[in-house]
C-alpha cells in the first residue's frame, strides 16, 4: 500500500511540475521590446537541444521598468557548482518593484543547466564554458552553447555583472574583478561593495576562438562588465547572499535604475594584481592563513606533509599581499593551488 501511495504522489508531483513549467513560455530569443512595462516576466530561453531533441533551456527573469532605459544583465552559474549567485538573484528580484524602475534588469539564474543538474563545474563534455568565448556556430557541444550565449544574451546588456564562486576544493572572499582604470567599471565594483577588488582588464579583443571569458567577450562587444566572486562552491551562504543582494541594490541606485541613496559600507581593499601560489611537490597541505588576511613577505602560509606526517615543504609569501582565496583540499599533487594572493595597490 505504501509503495502505491508513494508512486501516486510521485506522479502527482511530476504532473504539477509539468503544469508549472507549461505556464512559463519557452522562447528562441529575448524580445525585450515586446514585454509589458512595469512587470516581472519569467521565460525559458532555448540555447540548443539535448540528445532527446528537447531544448536546452536557461531560466530568465526580466524586470521591465515603467520607464525606458538601459539594460542591466545578471548571469549566474556558468560554472555548474557556483550556486550562491543563483540565490542572490532570486532574493534580489524579490526586492524589485518594476513600476519604480527605469530601464530593464535581465537575469539568467543558471547559464549551465546540465552541469548544475550533474553537480559539476564544466559543461557535459568537460569544457569550462567561461574560457572559450566567443565559441563557434558550427563547433562542438560547448562551443555551440557558448556561441548561443554570446548571440542570444550578451548583446541585450548595457551593463553586466557575472556572479561566480570558488570551485571545488577552494574558498573565496567576496571579491570583484574589473578594470579600475575605467571609471564606469570602477564605479560598478565599488557600488557592489566586495571586500577586495582585483584590478583586471580582461582581454580587450577577440584574438583566437579559445581563451576568452564571458566578461572579456562582453567588454569587447561594448558592454560594461564586471565579475564578482561570492564565496564557496555548491552551497548557499547566507552572509554572501545577503551582501550580494545589498550590493546589487546599491548598483541599481548608482546606475540610476532606481532612486535612493547608496548604503555605505566598509572600505574595500584594492589590489593592483593577483596570482595563485602552487605546490612544487605532492603531499597533504595545511593552509595556515585566512581569507582577507593581510600577509607580509616571508610569512608562512602553508606546510606540506608526506604520508608519514613529516613536513616536506614550507611555503611562504613572496611579497606583501592579502589572501583573496585559498585551497581547502589537503590532498595535493605537485602543482596544486595554495592561496590566491592579491597585491595591494600602493
């Protein structure tokens, strides 16, 4: 009897999900001009087909303001294990009243849906989608996915925030990346209120078909684009989500999408550059520093032990800096990450 009831309720759940999905239209392109002003719209955007000839769909939230204006784009989870950004967008949209909005906010809450479903970072063919823009119209699976993102989503944006987290085995502070020599990008990053900002221009031109991030691609298309890293992978972190929502609210005021006052926050640390430090042998790694910790040249940041518990390497900072991110996985082969070191701007 229990098995029959369980089967019955499972069928009812699937039917309910199908009915809910049917209420949200699936579209091949974002025709923002056709959407009613002063409303929040939900869409499924098709970016190709899976092996069953079903559309590969990404969820799109559109807050269409009562007054015409620029478009702010928000993208989350181009890496399937980077989930904090999804919750940031969900909660941010709960605060929006489109009738008070000038312009439009377009948010993609999960750019890599199959990776999200598989609890993995890369696309289904093992490729990092954020390293191969602009992709290829007639390329392999990941190249076609990236090409469609570049054709169907990015061109609608005037401003863009790409929401990320650390990957498996690592943790991040709340930090932003962008060209701080560009007044627009610097203003956006400061409004988003991260703990650390790393000056990073990205690639200004297309170059080869491989190697561009989505941010670099967007900038090359004339979009003011920045990246923000919100903590750790495969989790929801309440503090990161709350601060992420507050940062986006600040950004809306800063860019004149909404009226109001930008909420003050603590001073941010600005890094002129940053880089990862790596192990040069294998063993079990113990990282001895914390996120956002300022370190001095020669300070011990980690020790490496062999299988018998003997210290075989001690790692020190090559120069003064601040810990932007770090490894949390003790199992380290040679060439494993230790810390992401930011070099503070003088």
